[in-house]
């Protein structure tokens, strides 16, 4: 995997959609890719911050709150209206919630933000991604986490109603495990279309992410905010996976930073679970 200039294929500017791009590694990746010449669509929940980032880097701003599935549907419609093609869809938006909460759609916030919403968005953009791949390879990239290792996927309890919450960390790890399985099954289903899918762990990053978690607040306190990588460093794998050249690994591969086939929960290696998660998610979303 290389992070060399990704921005043109046969002289054509590439279009890259990045969710969760109003801050953190999404913002950093968007800025780098725009600087390299890509046409970037910055997607964020906070309208003021998202538009400020887009204006600063010369990108297009799209506003959507992934805790509202109607926002995701509207976002997909706006992207299809404004973008003739999509070369990369980076499903980067995510959340870690110290206290369990339920969205307006009736789902636990973590699984909706980190899995249901990106699954729905990818589904709604499917035809445009496949059409775009007729001209040049297209990629879907999911921001996952090494936290997948302590996830526990129970298809009968995706909304975490039957298990203890414990500060939301296991629910978060489970949602990232779901993102890895989603990328692997998506890659399988799109074999031969020119669309590939990957997931990656960016490293432990010092950003505003998870700022309500007492554990993260404690880490910031005792280290003076220096317990992990910068957002620019964490964005490196995302920038590299968005590059125009081939990744060099099979579709569906999970990267730990830049290293392929990073350590994962044993459930992430279960292809039947990936298929079952796909079917369950479709049913939940009414697709």
C-alpha cells in the first residue's frame, strides 16, 4: 500500500467522498487528498465546522447526522445529484458513547453510527460506484479499529439491549468488528465489478473522538494529550487506501495501519457470519 499522488487516472480528476471529515483523521485525509488534486466531498454532522473545512481545503460540503437514517438517505440523494462519479467512498464517521443511548430510528447509537449508517449509504450509492468502476477502479474504505479484538457480535442483540454496557467499549469494538465483516462481504459481493473494499485501524489517535469517555479523558490527563498519534499520522492509511494505484492485497483485507492482515477477533474470520450480518442488517434497514 502506497500513499503516493493518488489524484488522477488517465488525466481525470478523482472524486473521493469522506464521511466524518469535519475533524480528526477524516479532516486530515480530506485536506491531504484535496491538496494532491482530488475532488473531495467532505461529509460531517456539524454544519458550521464541515463547511469551514470544505472552504479551507477547496472541497464540497455535505451535512448529515448518522444518528438519523433519513439524513443518510438525503445525503445519498445529494451525492448522486452532485457527483457524476465516485472513485472512493471512505466510511470514516464513527462514535464511541460512554452512556448507552437510542437514536430517533430506535437503534443503539454506536451500532447505527458505525455500521447501520455506512451500510445504508454504501447500499444507496452502489449503482454509482459500479458505474464509476467501468472507467477506472473504485474503492470502498471502512475505518475500523484494533478494538474489534474485544468485540462480540450477537446478531440477536445488535442494539445492545441484553448485555451490560460497561462504558460502551465492547459495543464500540463490536461495531468495528461489524465494519471489518462488512468490508469483507462487500468485497466478495462486488468481485468482478472493479469495486474493491478494505478496512483499516488508524492507530491510537489524539483527537476529539470519544471525548466523553472517562478512560480517554484520563489518558489525556495523565499524558497531557500525548498518549497517541496525531490526526495527520492516523490519516496516513486512509490516504494510502484512497490512492489510485492498486492496493496489492485482496479485496476485503483488513490493515493494521499499513500492515495487511492485522490481528482481528476470530469472528472477523468467519465468512458465514459476514453473510449473516449482511442479511440481518438489510432486514433491520428494510432494504
